[in-house]
C-alpha cells in the first residue's frame, strides 16, 4: 500500500475554440467529434482564490485482482488505516464494466460493520467511463450514470444515496472533450474530499476473517481449559468450606463478575460519549450546461436551480457545503434531523455543489447511552448490595477467609470475561499491531503463542495458562 501526497488549487476546465472563444452550446454528439484542430482545454479561475489544498491518498490492494483472499485484504486495509491518526473518507474505485458481484457485496458489508462512522460517506468512483459509452447509451435514451447508481443500490439492497463519480481514467488524448470531462470529474471529487472532516481511527473496529477465527479456536480452547480448572478448584474449596465461608466465597465471586460487567459497560459508554464525528451522508449536485440532459432530452436553455433535501435518523450537528462556478447555496434550513437548501446557478453556467452532513456519537447513540447508564446504575446497585453482605460475612468469619481462594474466584471471572472478548467478531483497532503477527501466521498457534496472545489482553491471566 502506497501513500501519495498531493497539493493543488482546485479549478474547473472548459473548452475554447482555437481563437479562445468558449464552446458551450454544442450537442453532446458534436462535442465528442471535436479534435485538437477544433478545440482546446483551458483551465478556469482557481476556486477559493487559488488556495492550495493538501491531500494524502492511501492506495490499497484491490479485490479479485490479486492472489490474496478478499477478507484478508480488507482486514489488512483496515489494519493499515489503524496506523493513521485520522481518516477523512473512503473511496472505492471500480471499473464500470464490471458487475456488482460477490466481492463488492462482501466489501460493502465489511465497511458498514467496521467503519460505521464513515460508511454513509463512502465514495464510489466508476472508472472507464468514456464519452463514447455515454453517447452509446444516449442513443438508446438511457442515462448510463443513473443505471450504475441503481445497480449499486440493487447490489447492496439499500437506499443509501452515496456519492458516485464517473471517471475516464485514460481519456483519449486526441479528444479535448474527453480530457475535459476527465479533468472536471477529478475536480468534483477533490472538491468533495476537501469538505470531509477528519475522523479518528480509534473508533473503527477490525472485523475478523475466517483465518482469524481459526486462530481464535486455539486461543479459546486454552482459555476454556484454564477456566474449567480454575472453576473446579474454586468449587472444590466452596464445597469443603462451612456455610459462612462458602457464602463469603460466592458473594466475592459475584462481585468480581459484576465488576467485570461494569467495566465493559463503562468502556462502551465512554466510547459513545466521546463525541467522535459520524458522517451521515453527502448530497452532490452536478449539471453541465450543454450536457445531454439539458439539450438532447429537454432542450432547456439554462440549468434550473436545484432543491436539495436531507433527512437523518438523528439530530444533524454540522453541515459542510461547497459551491463552484458561480453557484451559491440559498434558503438553507436546518431543523433537528432535516436540512433543506437551494443550489442556485447563473444562466448559461454549469452547476456544481456538494454538502456533507455530520453528527456526533452522543446524538447518534442517545438511546443506547441512556440504556447503558441505566444498566450501569443497576449493576452498581447490585454490587453495592453484595459488598455490604460480603463485609458482614467477612467480619463473622474473618479468620477463615482464604485470600488465595478469593483470588481464584477473581481469576475465574477474568478468564470468563476474556473468553467473551475473544469470541467477538471485532476487536479494537489499536490492538492490531500487537495481534497482527498471530493472525497472519498460517501455522497452528503453539503454547508460547497462546501465552503471548493472552498477555496482550491480560498479562496476569497469561501466567495462569
């Protein structure tokens, strides 16, 4: 995976004839036929007074185009992301001639589950989108771009209105119009990326692949053996103790279990209350003056203003907008979960704008936060009740309580908690650098491997294996 740095001022491009006059009013079919003897591509006025924007693109392996397993590739991609401080967006590049097959649906499911803060803002780039193919579909009165967007929704079985870009990554150098379309689509993509807020990678989760689950089987076997041994030892001590001492041991272990439950609840609550940013989605508007929808299909003389709407399932905390080429956003209205605005365009001008919506984890997971708070209060109350009972029991049989057995009960619950953690289909992104060499190894974990693996989570418990 390579990292590519780019620093550039954003600008649109237009066509002129060889005398420098703008070419604006020709039908799509005639624009395709233009040659270097008829027209040239000219850069427009840079946006934002020529201010340069810095980009860092992380290129990753593709799916179905290497010798690696798709799931392993995706795990490595997410693991690589975990080494970064933040991520602004995820761009999925696919050839428009390929169907949305099983590799794509697996990828999309993986992104939704491992990057929930970013998946609604996933950007789809369709490469190989040539002007000749567009014209071919126009002759059949079909919108090629719309067909690809509909195919995406059908493949994902979702109504997500993601941002789609249609790129000719190798335009015909003898066709000024093909070069123009490619450059302007790059401009649109970079312009949208400049809006995306940085999001910390710490909130991302790494989904386990089948090979990772195979490693977990051996780790879990060792942990379950240790758990059974600890539990049997603890139960033998309880069975041999008098009633008062047995009650003390039982209550102590129940307190250890509740403490483990409380710790898990509090970690979840802290994560949800951290206020990390969540991308709710993006709306993009693009209509080129002279494009086929304007002239060939409708015969309009100008591009109409566009009403843009967005409805979320939680309160919208922030809206980031852009408008280029003389466009401007007006009549903006934000009311809780709904946003409305108008993107206006001047007569005989192209219209191009985008808007991205964000919320915070506190707003997105408000209901889950309330449930966790209630669960924490209930578990705390139960632990306090047992603490009072334990204190009384210890006062009655203080000389009979065996600290070693109490530690055994604590270790039983610690081992049970780790078994529950290892069984999860995800794990903390920050642990990937520490666990990667276990999960990428093709061999069966040795006893030492199991020890080192458990040590990552709980060094003291590892010593009991």
